[in-house]
C-alpha cells in the first residue's frame, strides 16, 4: 500500500494555503492508495499566554478552532468524492503539551469518533520565558531552547524526554498511536558548531518504549529538504534500528504545499524494501 500518512493543507497557517482538494488530486496523480490529512490540531485557547519567543512561531502553529467545523465537513466531503480513486483518512497532528494534557484529552474525546488517523508530535518545549517552539528558526531555537538547557546536547535530551512523556501520557481512548518526527530537535543541527549527533543510548530508550507501547513511527522525509538538517526524521541509523525491533514505519511527506506531496517517497521505499 502506498500511503502518505503525514500531510497538511489549507488549514495550516504556516503552509501554502492551497485547497485540500489540490493535495488529494496530486496524491492520486502520484498513485498513492491512501492519503492521511493530519492537520495541526487547534492549540488551547490560552496557549499564547504561556508561549514565548517569536510570535509567529506559536500564532501560526495550528489551525484555528473556528476552522474546525469546516475542516471536518470539507474533508468528509472530499473523502466521499474521491473514494473510488484513493482512501482518505481524516485526522490531526496532535501536539503533546505537558501543561495542557486535560485540554488534549477532552478535545480527542469530543472529536475522536469522527477521525480515521492521527499523529502525536512534539513541537514545543518549556524554554526561556515560557513555552518555546522547537522548529521555527535556528536563532529562536538557540536563544529559547539551547541556551535555556545549557547546550545542544542538553536540548536534545529534553526533547527526547518529552517524546517519552508523550508516549506515557493518558490522553484517552482516541490518543494517536503513531509518533511524528521524533528527531525534530535535529532540524537546525548544521547551524550549530558543536556535536549534534543524537545520543545513541537515549534514542535506543525511546525506540524500546515505542516498541513496548505498541506505537508506530512517522518516517518523515521533510528533514531532507531543510538546509540545516538534510536527513530524515528519524535519521537512517535509527530507521534501521526501528526496523530490527519490528516497529511499524509509516511514510510521511509532512507536506505543507501541493508540490511537497510524495517528496522523497523513493527514500522510504528503498529503505523498507
């Protein structure tokens, strides 16, 4: 089955804002059998009061709560329209936010029955002056996260601890069972003049917990196209380790524009053959 399990659409403020239907048509053109629409779940209404750093980083991080009814209605319409050509799965990329577990639990309980798919991701960490974005810019990551934790390696460790916390969190019956880009803390690795390889022991601990908990992993190719990353999330050696452990891996383009759909699918196919 050719499946793109991680995509974003017109409902993402930091994407191209092209219509959902154009993404679906492109996936059909590329012979995908299944296409998951995993829009960024709305953040808690008071999230901005606890966030810090670049304002754009958190104000454009998710779809608006006011867009939610149209998102569910429009994706359901397109799912029906194209059911003869492709299987559409409707879902969310859910941000794990330790301070807002109750909000996430309640949101998923309310909307989970309408969903077909989901990804659980970490885009934010506690940092300087509040909750900080992990993936907005190298400068914002350095001042908000790296300096706060005392170095790039310490920031990696904090990120991986948050990944483990997301796996263990009780977010209810509709909690996603696939983790998104578990090495997103590597997005700006080439911007730092220091040792930036992921810590093997800690990554092994994460993968063992993923296996024990029965989760799948996002094999996310977006990092290949980030100038300061240039590798998949997670990197190839941890893909190999996940394969050896028998952890399911799902290709994700993490597309935010129609032109991103299916990017580097060949990398996924070659490494899982």
